[in-house]
């Protein structure tokens, strides 16, 4: 007998205008606005990803190799803009 859990399924969907990234050693998932892509501080994080993984992300998600604390600091600053 199967049990349906719609909240779990819908939690994996990313709203329009956002994208998912996986951060840190534990690959914690964050959904952030695409507007961050234009910000120099976020572009620095993308540079780290390019250096470590190139353009190949076999898991299908964009991985950013930095501590979660650093990522949260950068994104919280961007949210204030």
C-alpha cells in the first residue's frame, strides 16, 4: 500500500524566478532568486564552483563548495539590497 506525501513532492519544486543550489559538505539545498546571479559576491561563489567542479554537475544541481555559514552570510547581505 503506497502512501502519498504531497508536501514532500512539492517541496522539491522550485518556484519560477528561483533556482536550487547545494552548499557545503552535506550538500544542503537552498532555493534562491535568480537575481542573485547578477551580484558580484554571488558570482564569486559561482567561481568557486567552477574551479572545483568545472561545468559538470552530474547530480543535476549546482553545487557550491563553501561552508553553509559563508553562503548564508552572502545571501543574507544580498537579501538586504
